[in-house]
């Protein structure tokens, strides 16, 4: 599936393997919706890292930016057994952030790109598409 015609967040440039999905919700609500979708899918929410909050804590300013880290040990473990260095990108992550125009985006690595990057066999690839599915649901597209 090609994402080359998808819109880009204002201030971002195209990066191979990176997918941007517009969210009609605030950053906080998008994170809440993603968290609910992750739980509903039977996956584990490992962390929500408030990157803009951490910047604020040291007196720096950063656009509203949160990193959602999630996965499924049942799905991820076989991937890491087959391709140990896939652990660099597992668990999966979705960046929820506001662009230069304060539009909210959910940005993630394409499952197809991850499959190619690590040479994952097709029978193990399904879990790598989770961010695509979850961001669609969180944005109200499914």
C-alpha cells in the first residue's frame, strides 16, 4: 500500500517508511482513543511518553508531542526470534503530535516498510500492521 499521496503535516518532509495519519481530535484525545483501541485489540500499552511535557520541565518549548509505545508479546516475540534486531523498532510506536499549523497527526512506521527492513517472513508480518489499523480506528475512519 502506497502512502505517497497522503498529506504531509505542515513542517514535515517525506521520509521513507513513515506514515502520517491526520487525527480530527486533540493530541490528548487522540492518545486516549489510541490507548482504548490498543486495549480493545488485546495489546499492551507499555508507555505514553510526554515529550513536550518533559521539554517543559526543563524550561524548553516543544509542540504538543506524545509517543505511544505498545505491542503484543505474543505477536512481537516470534518476530524478534526470527529477526533479533527488529527489537530496535519493537514494541511499536505511534507519535501523536501537532504540526506547524496545530493540526494533529498520528505518525508511525509502515508495517510493510518494517517487513522489508528486517526481512520478516509473510506469515509473521501481520502484527507489524497494527499501527495502521489502530490509527484508522482512533481517527474514526473504521
